[in-house]
């Protein structure tokens, strides 16, 4: 969660068209993961029946990244991350329908607790067009993210997480490769390569690989609720590196979110 939480600050810091940023992120992450899998001699063999799910979930991952980064550019780290973190509630609603798992009322209650925390974490929310669009994109990003995670649930226990992320980043990078020809940003990419490398290596290659590996041990809803600590990490990172100082209501909202994380972690452990 700490590694993935760097996405908010890095998404705000990188000043490139969003499709170019995501294509660079995916392409570099693919190279890192490919080298790692070759080093560890991890097989890239996937059953034919699983390939459509891998490809489709990769497209949802790309949609999630693009809409999330547009949300960050239109608002702030707080609003961008927090509007996207409606996805635990979306996941709790979708998982029983898609995976036929029993619906647990505690997940709905904890989802509401997260939602209350999100409301308090964004006290500067205004009804201006940019903020409305940012929140709308964040919620749409959450929907795409929830669907992608649910689709990968059954594959996470069958395949290596690094290998799955290599496939996913490779597909996203390939689909978005035309963005390099649509935007003339060669010099800008050269100037911002340290941030792009950090986004690819720490946020994507390491963070998302660890995240997929969590699917082997928890339900998607449990993972999504535990990951609700990301906005707290993200706001702290934004405070340190982007000087975005949170208010007291932001702190209270963070406590609510962290409480839901602790409750679900203890419940899941038991």
C-alpha cells in the first residue's frame, strides 16, 4: 500500500499528457518486470482459456490509470485519491454478484465508514466544474479498478503476481503506444524521466505485484478495504513533497479510514 500510494504525488508531479504518462509508466514497468521474471526464471505460460481474462482486465487497468491521473491533474492528491477510493464499496457490492461469494454486512458497514472518512478528508470540495469532473473521473476509475481486481482474483492464486503484472503492463503499454506519436513530448519525457522511472518501478512493478499477491490470501473486498490506507499515505507523501498541508477534518477522516483498515485486518486474521 505504501508503494502504490506514491501514485498520487507522482501523478501530480509529472507534467505530461496523461496517455503519454501512462504509456511510459506501463512500458518501463513491463521492462522491469520482464527482467525480474527472467532472473527468477518465472514461466510466462498462460492457459488459453485464461488469456481473454488477462487481456480484458489489463484494459480495465489502463482505463483505471488514465481516469485516475486525469482526476489528479484536475484537482489535488486528496480529491483524486479519495474519490477513487469509493472502490471498496463498489467492490463489496460487485464481488458477491460476480464471484458468487456470500454477501457480508460488515463489508457494507466498513465501506460506509470509509465513505465518511473520504467526505471528511476532502473538506475543500467545491461544486466547480473541474472538481465535479475530477470526482466523477475518480469514481469511474474506482469502478474500473474494482472490476479489474475481481477479474484477477481467480488468476492471482494460479499465476505468479510479477508475471501477471508483466502481461498487464505490456498490454497497457502496447495499446497506449500511439500516444507517443500523437503528442510531441520527446524533450519533456527526457526532463521527467526520474519521476517516470519511480512511477514505473516503485508504484507499478513493486507495488502492484505485491498487491496482486495479496489476492492469494484474502477476498477482493478485504484487500480493497485494507488498501483504504492508501489515501492516508498519499496525503502524507503529498504534504512532504508537494507542501499540501491537510486540515483537521482531513486528519479525522484519515482516522476513520484507518479504523476500517484495522477492524477488517483483525477480523480477517481471526
